[in-house]
C-alpha cells in the first residue's frame, strides 16, 4: 500500500525533521513490507524521532528515524551489531529488526530508519538491594561482552568532546546573558581543571564499549526484570560511566547504592576501584555537555517546546551554582566502599 505524500518540506540541518510527515513514515515502512494502518504515536525522543506504529495485522512496531548527520551510517550499524551481540548472549536488550538482505538500517526519502519490536515496561525506581544488584549484574554482563573488542566508528567519552568543545560552543554562540557570560566562563574553566585532576588521580583506566547513557529513563522494568531499549549514545569509555547515573542522594546514600550495584556487577565483570575518582568528574562533564546539546539543537522546533526554560537567566544561574558545587565535590575524596 502506497501512501500519497501530501506535504513536502525542505530538509535542512537546522530543521532536520521538517520533511518527516506521517506519509513519509508510512511510505518508509511500506518499502520494507510493513503495511501501516494509520495508527502513529510519537514516543519520547528529542535527538531522533521515534514512533509506535500500528500495522494492518493488528500488531505494533517501533520505528526510529535517525537525526541526519549525527552518526555516520557505519557508526549506527556498529551500534546495531553491538546490541545484536548482547542479544545473542541472551541479554535483555532490543535489537533492530533485519529486512531485505538482513539490513537493519534502511534509507528512504532522505532519511535513515530502523524498526524494533515493541517492548513494554515501566521506568524503575531503583531502590533497595535487590533491584540495584539486579541492575549491577545486567550491566556487568554488558561490560563483559563490551570489553571483548573496541568500537572502530564510535567515539570515546573524553574531556575534549564532553567538556572543552561544548564549553567553547556555548561561550561562542550567545546563549548566555551578557552579565553571566564571564561567571560561566570562569566556573567552567575551574570545573574542567577539576575534571582533569580527577582523571589524573584515576590514572590509566580501561575503556570499553558502553551503553553510554545509563540513567533510569533509558531502562524499562517488567516482571522479568530490566532491559534497555536505546543504545543510541553507545561509545567507548570507563565502566563507571554506566554506573554513576544510577546513584542518587547524598554521599552516604550513594555509597550504599554503589555497593549494591557492584555486588551484582562483580558477578560477571571486575571493577577497577580507581574509577571511583571519575564519578564527580563525569557528572561535571555531563552537565556541561547537556547544556551544549540543547544549544546545538535549539533551531529544531522540538527543543524550545521541550526546554522553554533554557534561554532564561535563571537556567544559567542554576548551572553556575551547580558547577560550583561540582568543583567542591571533585576536591573531596572518592566514595569509599565497605
């Protein structure tokens, strides 16, 4: 069944999804033999566009249309291969479905897209020993496989790409109020000095293939346990990157939570305790990178709608305070495990 395209818009780098109409979406699915019935539900995603689509056989699939120019085709396929590798090892992940000549990434009308099984679940509240140890075992299994080889096309999480470059972009592109520009310049300079000291204290740590964005919003929990549905930010990096975002609360609470996570994690993979020096450094890098991520996408209409507070003085005042707190935290010793 061929859907007639009723709206054609010029796709530009500034508005990369302006041409992605329902007609384009259903035509793309039709091109690989999936006949849509008109049901289309946009799911929570800003970097890409992700939809639950209804098919004429009454089933559902999830389709992801990738943001143009973010990842190369080779980098996307490398992510698909990694997730399939995990799935083949019986880990609860959701790989892209193959079509045609076993292709998991399809080109249609200037877009690249993939199709996934619909996988239900709820965002977990990671409280208590049992859930944290379960998550630790899950991530340990991912890392045991992730350490077997390296990404060739995907980058490594480092200070330049997550700290220096995002900072430079924000300072150069007039996102900050004039009176807060110098305070932000100063606090980010000192924060990145603190990040470098943390990395120096940690020494040379092992980089492996990671999930990369392992926070509760990227985890779905069912009666069978947790699973990840999105490896879009997968890259090389230290193991602690997939653990620290699951911690919350004060230092004492995080120490207990990390202990539970590592009890499960070490069942499948060893953990280098020198990486504890990196927790607050990685949190600092994420804070700077996150602001620049929104800034770089600000011409995408979805971003001002989703983050209306971004271009307000209050937002930048809060970021300056936040980074000052991070500077103090990085000057403290790392979490100490019992």
